[in-house]
């Protein structure tokens, strides 16, 4: 991976050295098996374990005690009205740090109103996961065109959940961030 990210595997935003941002942002979708960070990999493995033979594991099977290692890095979204909106149900403190706000209890439409570009990017990812009922893993660099960003690199996995095993009613997001230096 570009910019030497293979050494990021064992770190969280608390203990990794900040890095300067690249000139321009970039993002790429990757397979779940290509996740490099231990936290995002653990979340994907946990999701696969819960899923078993089902297409989707139900949200009711999530157990915070089993998610301790990556709980600070999660967001749990509820799908509202078949994807017309999304509600931020749980927000880990590292996600709140990364975006400078705790979105708990907020709707995606409220975020889109306050920050249209960011909200549109989030909606695109959430919709992709909801419509496909398949996980999405991404890695990206945040460039100098976003001077207010607190982080320069991220790896995120979005994992669909569904009580009936088929219809996405929640999305579990786990992210790893490298702070901007």
C-alpha cells in the first residue's frame, strides 16, 4: 500500500505518530481479506463469525463485551425508512475525535444539511452497503484540500446487519485513523 501503511497495523489514533497530509486525497475499495489494520480486521472477522450461514447477522447478536478491542472505533447506524435516512445510534470516541463531533442521535440528513460534501460521501457508502447487503472496505488518504481534517489516513469497514438475515436494517462501521501531523 502507498505511503508505507503496512506498519500501521497495530496502532490506534492514540499512539501512532502523526503524519503530514499528501497533496491530494485518494480512496479505494478493497476486499475484506485485504484489510491491513488489526481493528478493522477484527471487526470483519467478528461480523463473519456472527453471520455464520446467514447472509446478514442481526444487530441483536452484537455484544459490546465481544467488541471491546474495537468498540472505540465503531459507529452503529440504523437504516430509517428503507434508506431515506440513517440514524447514528452508537458513536465510538475515536470516530468522534476524527470528526470533531459526536453524531450520536443525529440523522445523516442533518449532517448533509450542515456539511453537504461530507454527508453526500457518507450517504453514498451507506447506500452501497444497504442496497447490496454486502460489506464494503475502503482505505484512503486525506489530502491538503481538506485542511480542517484531523486525520490523514483511514481504513474503514462497513458491515451490514439484518434481523431477517436478508434486509439491511443497521450498518456497523469500524474505522482506523492516522492523525494529521
